[in-house]
């Protein structure tokens, strides 16, 4: 199985996401992100600031009602495996493989097999501010050993992106999903959604 990087590659950008979503991505249960943007985002919307980024698990806003019932064991897992207060555990990063700006709700609801959000969460996020959500297809990579870093004050707040205090090595990372599975996902997304790019 191919590796993501050479021996000197490092990565600093990170995307904040519910810990339960990060776990679903880490297990190959999903390979898409549904994004609206944090309240502190410039212009109030999501911008694809990076094409490769660490998955930064957050616990503040995730809730049992926000995910489908079959994903509840994942929520229990991440709560049981939560790092000590003031620490963040980074074990996976993602490469963006496709971006879709979806403005009609039915197309989003069809994507239910590929993520763990509840239908109510999708509907409420879609309707917030302007109708629509970004669907970001990603290839997720697992590093050989997780990094546990301090949760610094500048990482706080309702925003999508942050820069870690240091670059972390990605050498030896392995993909969660193989190329064939990823290609099939992108093919199926392309039949449902129109590929778009963020400015």
C-alpha cells in the first residue's frame, strides 16, 4: 500500500471537526465532510484554505442528536478515548479530492450513506443563513503514531481552520481507503453533484 509522504514531509494546518466525525473518517465510515463555516469565519462562510490538513477533533458542539442512531457507538468511543483536558490527539490528516457547492437539499439528503450526520442536522445546517452546504471529498491518512499536543488558547473559537504551533511529520502515513474505493466514491458523487471549486 502506498504512503502519503516522503521522510521529511510535515504539516501544520488543521481543520476543526466533531470528534465523532473524525472517528468515522479514521475508520473509513465516511470520506466526505459537510461544511457550512464557523461563526468566526471571514464573511460567515466556509473557505477551503488548505488542500491538506490535520483532522482536529473537537468535543464542544457534538451531540448525540446530531448523528444517526447507528453512529452512536462511535460517539461513545470518542468520549471514552478522549485525551486529558488541555490536550489534543492528532492521528489522521486529509487530502482534498473534490469540492461540491450544493444548493439543493434533496441532493444532500441522498448522500446519507456516506456520512454520520442525522437528517435533522443536515437540514438545519443547510438552511442556516443562506441555503447550501459544501461537500468536501477527502482521502484520509493515518500516521504511524498519534501526536498529543497542547490545546492552546488561540485554537479556541467557532472557526474551521487553525495553524498548529509546530509542523508535525507525516512520514509513513497510510491511506484509510484504497485508491479504488476512493475513485468509486468520487464517481458516485459526480453523478449526484456538480463538481465545483472554491475561490
